[in-house]
C-alpha cells in the first residue's frame, strides 16, 4: 500500500468515527423525544465515547507502519527508534487516560507530558520521515483530548502548520498538506466528540440534581403547609372545645356557639389542606386577623387588633398572614396570657406587624431570646428571602413579642418568599 493510500485510509477512519458519533447523537435525541412523549426519562447509554482512555487506544495502530519498519530493519539506529516509539506510546497512554478527568487534564504534569510528546514526535519525524510522520496525527488526537477551551482552535491550526512544515522539509512538500490536514482533523474532531460527550454527561447530572431538588422543595413545602395548618387548627379546636366544656353547665347556647365554631374551623381546615396538597395555599391577612380574634377570645384572652396605613400588596399580606397565624398559635398554646395585641402599620416603603402578649414567656416552647422553634425559623427564612426580617423574644415589660417587617413594593418581594407556606412549629 502506498504512502498516499495509507494516509487517505486513516483520514477516512477519522471521518467514519465522526459519522458514528453523529449517529449516536441522533439515536440519543430520538430516545429522549420518545421518553418525553411517554412521560418518562430514558435509560440510555452516553451518546459520546465512553468516559475512559480505552476509547483512544485503538488509534495507536496508526503507528504500525513505523513499528513494521523497525521489525523489517528499515530504520537506521533501531534502538533509538524503538526507544522513541516506546516513549511516545507511553506518553500517549498517560495523556489520553488523564484527558477524561478535568482536574487531571488541566494538571501541569499532563501538559508537560503533552509537550514531551511533541518533542519526541518532532525528533522521530525529522530523523526517519515516512511512516514516522503519522505520529503527528496521534499528537493532534492527544492534543484535542487534553486541550479544551478557547486555545484549542489556535493550537490545532498551529500544530497542523507545524506538522505540514516538518513533513515538507523531511520528505518533500507533496504529502505535507495531507499530514497537516490529518493532524488538524484528528485534534478538532477528538475535541468536539469528547467535549460534547462531557457536556451531555454534565447536563444529565444537572437535570437529575434539579429533579432531586424539585422533589425536596415540594416535600418541604407540603410539610410546612400541613404542619402549620394542623398545628393552628388543632390549637383553635382544643381552645374552643375547652370553652364549650366550661360553658355547657351554665350557658348551653354559648356552648353550642363554640361547637358551631369548631365545626366551621374543621371545615375550613379541610379546604386549606386540599389547597396545600395542590400547592395553591396562600395566607390572607384579613382572614388570619379574624381567626386570631376568635381563637384568642375562645382562650379567654383579650384580642386588641389595630391596622393603619396604606393598603398592602397581596404578596405582603400573604406573608404577614402567616406570621399572624404562627404568632397567635404560640400565644394560645404557650403564653398563659390574658391580653394579646396585634398591630399592623404600613407606609409607602415598609409594612410592620407586631404581635405582643402579656404572658410569662417561660414555657419550654417559647424561647427566652433570639429566634427559636421551627415555625419562627421558617418564617425568618421566608421573610429574609422576600427582603424583610423577623425578630422574636421576651418583651422588656414582660410577655413575648414577634415583629415582622417587609417591603411594600411587590417588585421587592421574591418568588421564593411568597410561593409556599412557611415551616410551622
């Protein structure tokens, strides 16, 4: 087989490898499309080459011509040629196996090994020529596998020009363009295949991570909604049941009124739980203030509710409604208070909600300082995400105070702060 025919055959091998990769990509896209129609995710192999250096080892067969020259005694100084061939193959294996790990690929040792390959390739090409020039395409392949990024194109062009120049000086300019073209093609095609294969793997990993986070976020949303709804509703039911039990011996009509309230609260709770399950649950400040009055009155506490200032945006009201619900639930369950004040003040820039009771503030579930309890912690995170703040702690004159501040401008409220319910205590 002539030198020209062998070169053309090896170039054709590269083109066929690229065609196989394109066919794999088409198959991958088709399976993805079919899986989306069926509502699932296909379990397919990676569309690119396997993420291992073994995929690049067969290309060492391009050096069989030089090895054949050694065996047939056509190479002067065969020991030098043999050592050069061994050194090149060893460096090739070292570089290509490290090319599939980003950290190893970008390490200094890998770049040094690639540089040594270039020196050995130049020495063998200048010293022997002929089949030994085919180490330039192998060098291009190793370069394409190792170098990714903006410098790849320039490096590939310069390497191809250099390979063509060495070939022209050594064996004449007739086949110089073929060596240069084969070197450029091997570096660019290898980099493209491996780069796209790596991108597909990273995108698949990112998609799986996003799916996992979406499931985790939805689970957290549901647990927050359900826990908060049940905690508040059961507290109100318990308080009203105790009130009905106390009133029954002396005022049956009042006791029946409390029982009617229990039925109403229970029905409303069923509606809210359905909304929580479907993800459409949002708090309402007016509704929560009305429920707070009822729950505090049933618990023999005097509710004092005042609201002043400009109307609030729905997102702001929703968040403040959750704060009212959580704070009043804690007052009813833990405070032993006789009075609870709820104040809502809003200006053009900021809305402020304060819930203060005159209880002891000494119950285990009522922290003495800072933000405590999963409900208050969840509210703190939610308000912080919406550009606001939440503070809670004992009042200087006794009792416990919860203060929430939020921006009035809806544009300042992030979607994360209003899309779901806060974590309940």
